C-alpha cells in the first residue's frame, strides 16, 4: 500500500505541477492587453537602461545618481 502511494506521488506530482504551470502561463498571456504589454516592455527597457548607467558609473569610479549614499558607505 505504501509503495503504491509513493509511486502515485512520484508520478502524479510532476504531472500536476506541469499542468498548473501550463495553466498559469496560458492564463497570464490571455489577460494581458496590448497596452499592458507595451507598458511592461517600456518599464523593462527603462530598468535595463538605468542598470547599465549604474554599471558604467561604477566602472569609472563615480557613484550613480541613485546610489550616492551606498557609495559613501563603501570603504
């Protein structure tokens, strides 16, 4: 009895997890309007741009505008 329960958990668990992941991915894609997708893309581009600026500022030894306090704390 115990081995059949363990087999069911071992086989059924990944199958159930896969079904839930597929459902979530599909429902997430369906509920996004073109405006939401554009806003997400714009925010992602802005984030990447700011991170790139911070990385470049760190490379050249100056503090990035948003990290002035962190730069003062570092030895």
